[in-house]
């Protein structure tokens, strides 16, 4: 046994995270009482982080198949074909709790873990992304957390030699006591060199490679499956410690061995370490596994099997090799100065058996650990009940704006919309020399090395939308990712996700989860944008002093798209003066009267009644303008018309790939005024805009499925021809002005100038937040 003095008491059971009913299920599964090693193994495998016991039922609703999908959920990462015998392999995962406890190592090891998920499958990682959520900048701990997380991401990614090419960063008080750090990696592999985790071949050797096992990260998976109390500092030892230089060696050693025919199966030691990797390999292969714990490389004296199995020390892998390949494999890892040890073999028992000092210290049937682990259909309230619980006030009217220009400058300087340059300049985005677009645009773009192809990548979610209406918010997160990929000219192919929510045992939180998942599923089906991998992070709540309660529901979406020719690509920057600025997807009127400025006064009331101009509630509800300028989070989020989303996206892609348009920006947070300001700041070229509708709604409304494009249209006949093309495609088009000069000017339907701001002043406002905050 593990230790004869270890006694399984009710307190010990509770400390391992079991409910009384779950512990009864453990007893039934074993037919006896477990020892401490077995209890620890059940604990981590049945944790929310590893078992998905509260989410599996609903995740089955998501679409996961398409002709280009090679491997969907269930493996280390998702795999899609990208032509020419190549595949993109990618996944997003969370490292939320560790990053709040110890921001540098939490974020760094989050990057290291997601890298291993990708290269485990035979891919060379080509890009890192992230999705970060922080609390209020005024919170006394927030600057420390932001600095630590950004340094951890940059420190690990920069050293390991994989570019960090983009991501998103948001601030909201709901994350004061529980920040979110979601990391994404994309890799490229040959389709005939993809590796999976199923351990097969009775008698085949099981080998351990990488770093030695230490006591860091023990019970990390269990910690990640509980909310925070006042014991944050006590949980610090559960945070792993990473070494990016060892990770780089491990990548190269694994890829070198993968070039041979030695590997039967491979799995990284992520959450729950040696336990989860061995259980998953044996379960996927429908075999058993026997390990000699005395052969596990350890860096600390006197480590017990309990500690070895639950340690989450970083930079470690488990492999099944073909017989006779051990010596050759050992030589490769020795060359790269990494540990290599044969620690067990594949069996036909369907059990996990561990030996230590001549005794069997663990003998567990694999079924109860994995496929037969607890699965719950947690109760949740209905959409109407949720609406009443959330208490979102309707938005029927707002105060009139007296100075739109002042509001624009103010918005550009808020934490919600300020430039993230301070963050992305700490990341090496160019290592590998294949980065074509990085942070600051709609999607990041990375060349598929040695080809004309490129992968476009985006991370997206609006948690306020998800809180106000989980179903629409889930739809929006997917649609926003789809839109960002289309905006650069890529064909959206597949999605990974990281579903961050509070305590699923609260029916209102479970309603958020179910609503978001169902909204995501609806969007993925209609946009032909399947989900191939992902992660669920629950219990993101804090009862700690100074913290809030549950986070906003945050189903972060990582989208991947393909460009057949990276020379045909759009960016957000204006390219030249005198180009027509056109909104696709709906704005005010059809823009035709702008060619005859006084062709007649528009009947705004009739236009609103016809739906040409949206209502205040549908255009400003949950908007950035409303929150930042008016201090309200009222109204419903703007609805997503998925049929229109697809139609407009396909039209925009055709404009880009047919060499007709290389300036595109989607309209999202902050509305058209923010989008145009970003285009001007990216280029230094100004814009002269003239709209006919309600100025406030036109500027800051967040209607969906819209893009701003620039085209070299100078004659009325050219505009009429383009309008006919749009009409045939079922896409509305509104010409609203021209590029030119070095100022951003906006006129209303009476030719009155609503604002006239120098592009340099826009940039100064946009750069001010991080500069001032970090210098304080």
C-alpha cells in the first residue's frame, strides 16, 4: 500500500473534492476501500477539469464534423486538412486559477501546456494566441496581475521560439477575483504524420521523456475545479513551474523521433500529470497499463507514488514505443539532454496497475476513471427565468449626445478600447519569419512555411452580450470569429473554444453555460464552422476579500481559416486617398442620395419603421458606448442574423480574393466610428464621412454582420454597378464617404460637422491608457 499510516477518513475524502455520493461510487467501482494513491487518482480524474462531469452532456450538442475535419474533440487537439497533404492542428485551453495565484508561472505554464497539446500530435507549432480577461484597473491587485501574465506569456513563448501573433484583452470588475488566461496554439503537420494517444500492442514499452518529476503542481487539476476562498496563498504550491528552454528541446526531440516509425502512441502530461496521460492512453486504446513507479525520473528525494502520479511538473511526455525501438529513442533524447526512462508496459487487463518497492500500490479498473466517470445533468433555469434573474434593464432611450467627437476620443482611451500595444510589444511576433499579420487587426495571419498558403487566426467573445442573453452571446462569439477571418480574406474552417463559467451547481450559471453552448452550436452549424477541440473551465468564482462572485460567462472562441494565396490579403489600414468608404451589411439608407447631397430629406421615422435603421435598443444595447459613456449595461445585445452573416462574409471574401479590395475592417465593439478611427490610425490617412441616419446610432451602434471596405470608386456609374452586384448577392451597401487628408470628419444629414479630429489626436488618445497606467 502507499503508506500504512494513511487512513481514509471523511475529512480526507472531502479534501480530495468528493461528494458523499461520489465516494460511494468509488467504493462500488473498486469493491473495496481505496488506498491514498487510488483516492488521489480518482480525485484528479473525477475533477471537473479532467472529467467534464458537468458539461459533457451539453458538449455533445456541438457540431464537430465537416469534410475537412480529420480529428475532432477527444484528442489532444483538433486536426483539419488544409490541402497539399498538410493539416492544421490547434486547441485553446485555460490556466485561470494558477494565473491568479501566481501570474507569471500560471500564464507561462499555460502557454507551455497548450504547445505540448499541439506538438504531441506531430505538428510543429507556428503561432500562439491568447484571450485574457482582467478586472477593474482600479483594483489594487490588477496591475500586478496584468504585468505578471503578460510577462509569463512573453517569457515562455519568446524563449521557446513560437511567435505570439495576436489575441484579445478585456477588463471588467466581474474578473476582479478570478482573471481568465486562455492560451491557444496552432501547428502544421503532414497528414500522414499525425500521432494519436491510443496505447495499443500488449507488451509494448511505455516510456517517460522530458523533465524530471517534482512536487510542483500536485492537485493542480483539483484546485482548478473549485472556486476561490481566502486561502489563495495556501494554493500557491499547486501552481506548476515551467522552463521554456526545456520545452524547446522537447519539441525538437519529439519531432525528431516522430520522423521515425518508433511511436505507437504519445500523450503530454498536462492536468493531472502522469495519471491523466496514462489513463487516457490506455482508455483510448482499450487496453491496460502497468507502471513501475521506482523507474519514474524524480528530481526530489523520497517522492511517493501519490506525489508522482499527481504532480503536474512541466515539460513531460508519455509514449508507447514499438518493441526494440527503445535504444534508438533513448539516444535521441540523450542528444537533446532530456530524461528518458522505460517505466512500464501496455497490458490487456483494462486496469491501471502501479508497483512501488515490490508492492502493488494501485489497481483500478479504467472504466470508472474515464468513460464511466460521473456525468451530471445539472439543473438550470429557463431563458425567461434567466432573463428575470439577470435583471437587465430595457433600453428604450438614451440621453442625447452633445459632443460626439469628445465621446469618440474618450472611448478610444478607455480600457475597453485602448491600444494594446504595451502588451503585444512584449511578445516576439516575428520569430520564424512567417508572420504576415499580428495584433492590431481583425485576425492574425501566419504563412504555411514554404507555401503560398496562410492560416488566419482570431480569438473572440463579448462576455457582456453573453450575460445579457447567453444564447445570442454564444452565437455572437462564433459569428465575430467568422467575421474576423473573412475580413482578412480567409475561408473560415473550424473552431476551438475555452468555455469559462462560474459554479455549475448554481442553476443560473448552468443556464448561462447551456445557453451559450446552444448559441455556439447554432452559429457553427449555419456557418459551416465546426468545433474540433476545446476546454471547459468552471468554478471561476471568488469569495476572497475584495473579489467578486462569478465571472461573466465567457465562451472564448478561437477561429482558424485558410488562405490559398497569402499575397491576396486585406488589412484594416486605409491604403490610399480618394477611395470610397462603404459599409456592407446594413447602415442607414442605400447611400445613393450621398451622390446628390440634397436629393431630399430622409424620412428617418419611416426608415426606422421599415427596419432600415435599427431601434436604439437593438443597436446600443450592451454596447461599449453605453457602458463607458453612460455607465450602463442595459438592453439586449444586438441579434445575430446568421444567414446574413454568412452571405456578407462570403461577399467580402470574394472582394478580397478577386483582387478588388485590400482594405477591410469588421464593425464590432464601439461601432462604426471606432472601426473607422482604427483604420485611420493604422494608416495615418484620414476619413471624410457623411451619414443620413441617427448620428449616435450610426457612430456607436453595434449592429452585427457589418464590414467597412474601401474601393476605388469615383464615378456614379461605378457605384451603381457595385450596388447591382451587392443586390444580386443579397448584401446591403452604404457609401458613406472618402478616405483622404489627416483628419477624421463626420457630417450629419444636414451637412453639419459633428466632429473633425486629427488622426494624430486619435492615436494619442488611444495610446494613453496603458502608457499612463503602467507608468504610475
